[in-house]
């Protein structure tokens, strides 16, 4: 996305220390510091040609090409830089570039490397939970059509907000403007054109009024009545910037403004109170009821480089304090271009969630607390896909720098052909014996192929919330310390809400003093192989041992006193070893369980030769003694 990255500022520029700069890199570094990435890449390339490159130069070359979306060159130089660098963010960007170039297997391998180096990163966790995510996204049924529009130019064109028969978009097509060093294209202006009833477009013209300046203007949105426009603008216009004294470079931010309509023109431009000269606020979108402004910002306290925020719009038009949408929406990457749809969804673009490549379009509920879902192709591609909008008639626009367009960023007309139908699944986890709602239980939702869709922890009411596609068969697994894991299948539905209750059985009921107490384990007459009934009971022991990973078990097998002593001892020894082998086969370390046959030497009931059948059955038993590591261990 060559031009949208104009709005990312210096926080994304480099992962390398300034100390790695040297005399040879001075010229290139100055271009880089000024966001002049085309010239910076040329200057760093000359150092490579002279044999004066090192890991720093390779990294800067990768970053410069990344920022102008030269994916082939960025991939090459990330690979070279990572030969001697362990920078995790560079690893992640390298995986993005591999994916953008269609190298999905290599991208996944790089994501595994990234996950091993940064296991606590939410992006790594999401990948490890569903490494087959690409197949899942590519297999999704297409919900939209997408068509490149005739008014796109060779320059960057993006956005697309339709209001009262006019389409408003942002473009670098004004050749009379001076160019911007980031990509050597003119500064961005807001344009408008008329959309006829037959769907044709008039010639685009620069927006009338006091909106456009000699600096950048960006995405626009409107109040429901169309009388107020919100838009983004570079802070240089108001002489607001931060200065890097080392490079004598002025660094701008992006700010939000509003204007009121006067005839065919826009006037009374006013800065929003959200603005700051130390961080950017951009990509505004007003909710359909006009009460909330959604936007993207890199303000302090977020989860990543840019996060999605929302702020109330008061009755007098004042925009009040902003609230971060939280870590369901926001990631350590970048979340931008929110769009509060006319339907029930909030749409946005991200390179932090699992996607087809670079920025993809995702959707969730307005609150941002439900599962985030990739909208799929053809809205998304290997390239950057952003600025998604969809009106009440299911027509809209998306912007992309995918292959086959007319310029670096193009606008595509879209139409929904199949509804984005979702089901809100409300899962309640309860104690199977008491009915008490269990807070803190972990619930994992799987698709029909066994891939993880999402994992949630139950709240104080014992509830976890998920969002699934309509008619999607799923399964749930609920776990909680000191309870037996439980799985449940959930049939697909078109219902807007689906309530599911999962019962967990307490494990501690199976632990009595120093014993794990199971139901009797039955063997066939004169045999030592594990029966299905015995396997089901031993699976409970495995569950307990997994819950207590330090637990060490001593298993004993006992017979009744019928038969010869030696025969009974040998039979019980075989049964004890079969029991141990079964538990080890389920993944328990051999160092954690031993077994011994006791024959009839340790009867549970001392009944001699007058034992009843019930007493014989009590004596024919398996026992599991906790040697160490149990809940009652000191």
C-alpha cells in the first residue's frame, strides 16, 4: 500500500539501532529519516553495489521497500538482514512479504520461526492455534463481487464514501502538486464525483471549499444528515510537528477535523479535541446513528502500532474522550480504516490478524468484544486491502494495491451477493454436580476440521461468547483446573443467538487422601489386555495426571483368593504392566508411573474362605497410589 503508509510516521521506520549507522550511510539515512523511501532505497542500493553494506544497510533496504510496497525487494533484503539479526518484528514483516509474493509455505515457516522467538506475541499465539488458517480463509465462500473502477488513475486513489449521490475519495492524481518523498507521488487531496442512477461516474474534481491544502488530506466520513464532514489532514498545515534534531527533520502527525456544508462547498473547518502533536488520529468513521466516531490512532497505551478507538459524539457535536476497542480487535501490528457499517458489523483493516497478506479487511461487532473474522476473497488479496465501506443496499467500495490495477492504489466497487451471516454463541460452563457457574474456565471453539476458531475464558457469570458463521458445525472443549475436560458438538444454525451449556465434573472427587479412585477396572477372564471399559477408566487417570504434571503414580493390581497363589500373582503382574503401558501410551512419561502385581496378598476385605461374591469383587481391584505431586502433597 504505497501511499496509505504516508500516515504511519516514524514509529514504523526501522528496527535497527541508530548506532549501526556510519559515515557511508549518512546520505541514505537522511532520506530515510525524511520518509523519502524511494531515494533512500536507491542510496542504500549503491552501498550494496560498492560492497559497503552490512546488516544495518540490508535492514534499512528492507524497511524502505516495505514502506513503498516493493514486496520482491523487501523480501530479498529481509532475508539478507535476518542472516545476522534476530529482530522479531523483522521476522514478522518478512513473513508478510513472503505471503504477498505468494510463497505461503515459506511464509508459514517464517511464522513458526517468529513464534519460537516471540512466543508471547498475540500474533504468534494466533498462528500456532490455527496454522492452517490460510486454507480456512481461501475455502470461504465468496460473499462479494469486486470490480476495478474506470475513474482510477495511475496515481494512488483510495477510499470511497458515498453521500447523497456523490462519491468522495482521496487521490494523488493532482500533478500540479509537489511530490512527496515517500513514493515520489503528489500530495493527497480529497476529490468528489457524481454517481448516476445507472451506476456511471462523472469526472472527478477537487472537493470545493476549505478542505484541501498543500499537504495531505485523507479519508472522509459524514454525520447521518450529511451536514458535517469529518476528515484527516497532515499537521504541517497548522504548523504542528516534532523536530528530530539529529537529522534536522520535521515529523508531522495526522489529525482529525470537521467541516460544515454550505451549499456545494465545505467551510468552518474545526480541529477535533482528540488531536495531539505527539501522535496521529486518522481514518474517521461515524456510526449510522451519529453517536460514535471510530478512528485509528497510535496514541500511547495501545496494543500495537495503530489501534482502533471510538469516541462519543455529544448532542452539540463535541467529540468526547476516546476508548480503545481492546485486544480482541487490536494486535501488536496495525489496525486501521474502521468502518461502522449500516449493518451490525464494524469493519476494519489489519496486518496483525491472520490473513491473506499485508492489510486484510476483517469484521466484528460494534463493541469489538466478539470474534474477529476475515472477510475473505475477493475483498482480500495478497496485497493491502483497506477502506472498506458498505451501504444499506449492500453496495460499497474497497481499496487495494493488488496486481492488475490502474495505479499504486485503486478503488474497487463491491456488492454483497451472500450475507455475512453470523451466530452469537453464548457458552455457559457449570459444575456438573452443583450447577454453580464456573468463572475462569477456558473454552476453545473448533471448526468441523478441528482447527481452532477462538479461545475464550469464562467471565464471573461462567459465560464465554463466540461468533460463528451460519450453519457452521463446531465443537467446544472446556477445561478448568481440578475439573475433568469436557467436549461438546454444536450443530450449525441460522439463529442469531445460540445458547450452549457445558458441564464440568470435579476431579478432586476422584482423589481421596493419597489415592486416585476410579470405578473398578474389569479384565476378561484369565486375560490382562485392557478392555474398552478399563480404557475409559484409565483415561480418567490420565486426565488427573495431566492436571497435576508433577504427580507420580504407583499402580497395583489385586486378585481375589480363588485360584493358586502363584497363578494369581503372575496374572496380577501382567495386568499391572498392561495398565502402566496403557497410561504411558497416552503421553504420560514412563518416569511418572510404575506398576506391580499383588495377587491375593493384600485383600481389601479379610474374609478368608467365606467371602461373598461382593467381597471377592472388592478384592479384585486396581489401586492407584499418589507417591508425590498430588493436590495434597506438601
